C-alpha cells in the first residue's frame, strides 16, 4: 500500500509498505497511538507532501510539524521516484554503501527505485537524492523519524541512552548507522574522535566560508618600519629631520632615517587562524583515512571527504598565511575572535571541536548503537542496580572490574566475560557477582569464560550471568542464574499482557542443560545453572503479568520471563522481588526445590548423613526413630557449612547408647523455627534445618556402634554407604 507521496518540481516520490497495517497495529498496542508521530522536513522544490492512509483520504503534511509516522524498525519500504524528462543521472545519495546498492536508476523510464529497511536502528534519518538538470547537480533531502514498534522512541529510548551514558560514557555511540540523533557540545567529559568528526561535519562549510572571508578582508594592525631617503624624496619633515637638514644641507647624498606605518597581517588573531586551520586539516586527514578503511563507506562519502580535504589543503597554502607568524597562544581574550566577522565563526568552530557532547536534541548529528544492543546493555545495568539495592550496598561496596574496549575506528563496546565482571562485597566478603556476555566453550585458554564453567558441545553465550555466594550450606558456594535480554515481543495474551518470544524461552532451557560445572581437581560434571529468565520490553498490568504463563513457569521449572522497560516501576518491582528472594532464600531450600532427575535418588544416592537423634519435647520424637516410623529430623541452630546438601539423599539416625540401624530417604530439606521443631515456646525465632524423611530400609539387623569422636561437633558424619563400616 502507498503510504506517502511527495510532489516535487523535478519528480514524484512514492513510499510503500506491504504490511504497514500489521506494523502500525503492533506499534499502537505496544507504544500507544499518541506516541507514533514523526516530524517531517524537506529541502526546496517541494509542492506538497501527503500521507495516504487506509481510507484513501489524503492527509497533507506540513514542513516541520508532527504527523503520523510511517517508518518503523525491521520493516521493508519500497521507494520509487519518477523524474521529469529533463532530469539526468539520478542516484540515491546515502553515505552508506549498502543503501546505495539497493537503488537503481532506469534511464528510459527515468525511474529510481529501491527499498529501505532500518533493522533495529531507530532515530532520525533522511532520503537523499542526487540528480542533474541541464548539466548542473541538484540535491534533495527528506527527513523523518524511524520509530520502534516495541518502545516509545520519544521517551524510552532517551531514558535507555541516558542510563547507559551515566554508567559508561560513550558506550552508546556508534558510526555508519542509517539513523542519527541530535546532540549539543558540552564542556564536560571526554572528547572522542566520533564527536569531533560529527561536529566538524556540520560546521565545515561555515568554517571554510569564514576562513575565505578572512583571507579576502583580513584584520591587520599598523606596523612601524624604518627607511632611509634623500632630502628630495622626503614627504614629511619632522623637527628632528629639519635639524638634520640644516646640518647636512651641503651633502645631497646624505640619507635621512624615516619611520613609516604600514599594515601587517601578522596579528594574534591571524596567527590563531593559521594554527586552527592546520590542526583541523591534520585531524581531518587522519580521520578520513580511518573512515575510508571501512568496507561500507559509499563512493558518495569518499567524494565528499576528498573534496573537503582538497579545500582545506588549498586554504593552508594560500599566500596570505606566508605573512603570518607562528601562534604562541592567547595572552588575553580577543574581542576580534569573539565578535569580528569571519573570526568569530572560526573561533566558535574551534571551541566546539574541543568539547564533549550531550545527547539532548541538539543541532549536530550523532549516531548510536542499534536499539537491540542498547536494550541488552541497559538490562545489564538494571540488573546490577537491583542486585546492589537488594543487598543494601553503597557505591564503595561495588567493585567494577568491567571495562570498555575499542570496537572499530570510533566506537566502544562493553567488555565480555572476565572483562565485564562486577563484584558485590560487604566487609570484604563477596556476596554476588554479575558478568555480561560470557562465552562458555571447551577451550582452556578462553579468556572470557567464567571459572570452572564447562560446555561439552557448542559455545553458549547468555547475556547476563548472576552468581550469588552463599555460605549456609558450604562455604563459598555459588548459585548461578542466567538472564537473557531480548528486544522482541511475540504477541499479546487475552489479558493484554505482552508475551516473550518462544524461541528465547527455548534458548534458556538449552542454556540450563548445556552449561555444567567442572572443577580443576575433578573431571566430574555437575549441573551449574539453577534458572534462566528472559528480559523483554513487554507491557501489562503487574497483576495480570503474575498470572501469565511465562511468569508462573518461574516457580514451576525456574524458566520464565520478566517484562522490563524504562520508567515501568511496577513490572520492575516483580524482578526486584524475585532477585530479593534469590538473595534471602537459604541454600538448602534452593537445592531442595530443584527438580531432580527421575530415579536419581536410587541411581546416584550413595551419600548419607549420620546425625545424633536426641530426646526432644516433641511428642514421640526419639521413639519414632527407634521403631522406624520417623518423618522429621531437625538440627540444632548451627549446621556445619562443610556438609553439602545437594546430592544428599539418605539419612541414618544415631541413637545414643545404641548406635545406627535404619536408613531414611531424604524427601525434602527446609528451614523451620525451633518452636515448630520442638513444639514448645522456647527460642521461637531460632531457625533450624529440617529433613523430611521416609523410611527406606534397615542397613543392619541390630544396632551397630560407631566411633562418635569422628563426628563433626560429635553430632554429624558426612559419608557414603561403602565407607560407613569404617566408623
């Protein structure tokens, strides 16, 4: 369907989209119709611009005013231009090689056609046409915004970039993208080459014009020089010369010293101009060479850069600068540089190039990473903030061992694996660890994998890995959870809740089943990942999200998803509470809630815990162990951290004065209060570990004595069935 038509004095331009109604409906559901607006601008020669909606009623669009958007991410837009008969050699004028290759000009029909798809790049963009009329080149530019179907570009995108920039300055920037964003120079922060190039790209024509204006009409100052003349050549006779004439009146060949004032270009301001022009030309040449090394640099862009390079070089060799000396700095503020015609523009450009940037809808163009990459980085930052909040830590307790690494000629990316590690500590005790994009492979020298993590098949690379350190079961034990950020929405359920992509959920199952733990001291593989969760830019009422399938499966199988988008505090709260629960939940409870493999107790249950069964206030507590009908065993207030509860499937009670005899299967391990354990009112808040038991078999026909001195604190023995006879 046709979306937009532009009638120009030299052509008619048409923009189409086959699935626009579907795209518009998706964006309307996710973002809201009020936010789906774009500001359109165009260069001279346009008679009118009209939008063509479904009902075929044309809507006129006015220059610089907001109107319904037509361009969205990940959408194909066929574009064709019918030129008038006097137009020759038309082409698409994008600075990207890939865009130019999508368009072709048919000379007979005088039609330029092609298509655009912006992928995940959102922001402001332009259609640029270059053509000839009567041998002279003409240009046309049509500007608009490319919006997201999942997030509000005018609100969410800005928040994402602001959060990233606050944490990692310059990380959101990129180059050779098809969209751009406005920015203003800023006196604070770093000054990356990308910002330098972007500022000068917008200022270069004004700068060149200013330099030429100064060369044609330079500011100068009068300079005094001494000359020697004969008496008949003197034009002005001072008192000193008059006396000298009387003295040498009989000497016609005598030369008289005369002071003359002549204009000089060797001023402080002209010296500055010579210096600034040289430095700008040098920097431009360096960056030009780096940009030309990129594969997707278009021929149009190369021509523009070569033209500007030649212009700067020509200005540097102008004879005017031969009369200007070397710049030695400014001793004081110069009113000429600040206010004089030409000088003020050159001085302004120089100051702009020395500044940093602020992404706040300024007049200069700056490109950023695509929204999918930005969302992934933002999710990592959000998870790190939530972990810090739930651990109640200050800035001094967060050890940022992550760093940015140069990617390409201008831009940065966040380090991966070992290079993006964030440690959360309290009193020098590690509480949690967060890692961005670790790549798990079987390579021993892989420097971005996590310690003791092993993948036997193909490489796995989850976006975010959270490891919580817990000492209640075993000292230094780490619980590993995966989060994967996906800038996608699969659809919307009957309650109006956005749903995550199914393939992303399947990927979390693969991560959990593919990543294992293998210590350096043992070749034995152990399950590593407890759960995996998708973070996606969905929306929905929190009450409805909590009963959605993708959220309920978190409790059922530890695989699920959380909607997470900027400024949505309600759904962020669900993730906050989940991470809080992970932090506060005892290790024993986490382990026991993990779903075991069918038959695992029988096949691998060799470990057994022997524990002293003491007499208790609980009715029939010790007697139930003696007759083999016990269903509960609870510990004292302190349980040895050296005893690992995972893979512990059997329990043998030790009866004082008798020994050991019966074997119980450990059905579940949980925490209970002393009041619940002893069924009395003493120390009601004291927490214990409770083993829920099921009688399995008799290990010995009669009670067997064991050496209680080998017990931990004379209370427990952590052993195996084949070693128990040694006690």
